[in-house]
């Protein structure tokens, strides 16, 4: 299992939309979005191109980026070259300046777009903090709607918590604490990263400092993260507790720990980990650059069970309550019909809705002894399949 590279493009300065705090902020646009496993997908056009691109809303990147083939297809003009940071190092990229970005009927002018050989395999590119640096940005998962307000006196909804952030490298860092077993809680600065498909990852310096891999951590599966030719092993399992700043503890949460070896021992990103969209998507949130805070408000998925592993697969509930195969933890078995995105109807006779609402039934399933056969019923192209997988967890 690979964790997607982080991209820092640093192509636009902040503060283009500064307004006095005393002037009420006004709604500038409401933009519908799609979700894929919690990730936010926006439909975007550039300049006069009629082609609609699917861009990932990615707060783990500080600008916009598309791949080379997409840039060529819409005729983006190259303005300059510059360095960009990814996991493990730097690379030279091309940049197109002075572009107009169309989101539905709303447009943002004079935008720079970074061009990489490859950005993301499932979308045409990413749209990072180009929005949040210029507008108070509210994401409502319940309505699948992204709203943009000009800076000013903005009133949050009554429920929820506002947490301060810092932006040392164009991305949002918020304090968070993690405990692998029960004690102690280790605090660090974590990236608020809607572009990452996990719940939480701890980077190598943080893992090494607190000896997290040898503090009672039980790995359920291993994988890797890669960037600039550097492949770093990772181990994924459960943490006893995790807390974003002073918000309530989240117990038994999936966590990935970055292991050591080779070049990864000297890699230091300047922050301790990342909070990904499998956790973030449980909240409606507002990013307020003017006040340097993010307001979190639990949405209808807040109480959904967290992702779980079974027989070499990661299963999880999407925002609409559908149980879906999220990913593989081992090499794909060609004899098994399950693929990422497959909708699951039943596991061992228990319906997806029972597993969604009955934590005791789900706990029985996830604590089955290693070697137990599990029958997975899925629906693919309106056809029902039954697959038998063997549980690998102890």
C-alpha cells in the first residue's frame, strides 16, 4: 500500500483578499463537489478550455497542479521553471502563470499552475490552498458543497470548535496528540491534509523520537510511501487514542507509522505527521486564513466506524453509509473479485447496515482469529459475487 506524495508548489503569495475584521464577510460562491472515499473532487476549467477537469481539493499542497499530458491537452503556456518539494526531496517543475480558474460560474484570475509529470492517478490534478489563501472556505460534507466567503467578520455555526493553525510552508499545521497504547500522549504538529487518503500518519522523526513502533504497537499490515526514488516502509494498525488539539479523544483510530532505514532516517519534513481525509471527512469545516483557524463541526458521518482490515483488504464506510473496499494491504489476488471501490453487501451474513450501526457485531468481526474464513458478498455491475477471504489478523 502506498501513501500519496505530498506536493508543495509555492507559486502564489498569500493575502490577496484582505479585508477588515469589522466588515461582514459575504458569500461569493457555492460550489458542489463529489466525494470519493471522503476525498473532495471539484469540477474545474482553465482559461477558455471547454474541458472539465476533476481536481482533488488538497490542503496538503499550497497551490494548483496538473500533470503534463493534461496541461498539453488544454494548451497551458509555460512561464517558468522552479523547484518543488515532495516526500524525500526536491524536483524541478514547470509553472504556468496568469491563468483563469473556473469553478461553476465563479472564476479566480491570475492563478499559477504547477505542471508535474504525474500528479495523482485518479484525478486530473489538485487544487490546493489557492482557494483558502484568498477566501474563507467552508466545506459541508452533508450538502456536498464548498462555499467561499470574502475575508471579514464571518460567523461560524453554533456547534463546533475553532482551532488555531500555523502555516510555515504554505500548508496548515495544527497540534495533535497520539497514544499508541494508553500512556503517554505524545504531542506534535500535524498537517491538515484533505488530499491524503488515510486517517493519521506519523512521520519518521516523530516515530523515532517517541519509539512508537516498539511501544506496544500492533501492526495489522505493512506498506510503503515513496517519493523522488526514496521508498520508506510503513506499518499500519490502531492507536489507543488521538486528539486534534483540545477536541475530544478519538479512541482506537487507524494510524500509520513511518519506519526507518536508508535515506528516510535523514528526512525531516518539519512537522510530525498528517491528518488525512478518512478522519477529516467526519467534520464539516471552515478554514479561515484571516484568523488562522479551522472550525470543526461533526457531520452525519461522525459516529461511523473507522476503517478496518480483513483478509488483506481495507474496508470502510463512505460518507453515504456504503461499505466499500478502500484498498489492498497485500498483493491483489486474481481469484478474488474484490477491487478498491467495490460495494459490500454482507460480511459473514452481516449486512453493511448492521455493521454500520452495531459496534458489537463489527468488533466480533474484526477480532476473529487469524486463519478464519470470511465470506464477502458484493455487488459489481448489478451482479452479486461471493468471495472467501482468510483473516490475517490475530
